[in-house]
C-alpha cells in the first residue's frame, strides 16, 4: 500500500483510489469483479485495486458478504 509522503503524492497514493470503489458500492452491493469493471479506469494495475480494497476492509468501510458473494458499503 502506498501512503502519501515526501516522495509519493496524495494522487499517487492508495488513499486517492478509495473513492471510486465507495461511490460504486454506495449505489448497491456488487461482486468484486463488478466493482472492478465499474472502476478499472481509476487503477493502473490490479495490485492498486486490491490495495484499495484491502484498505477499505481494514478501516471498516466495506465488508464481504459470503452468502451472496458481494461487497457491501458500510455506512
């Protein structure tokens, strides 16, 4: 995960990549693949997308619902 510092600007950091995922999930629950398809233009690599998902899980803003296989936005 890239955090902003003297070398890495905010726009290059993982934190700047969180908003597209949250905006997509605010509309409704989606699978991991559906979220990626909706937001892939915001990421230079799959690694950046996974880092953003990890961060959102860690701070408790999204959760994975195993029964239905979807990501859920936690308000």
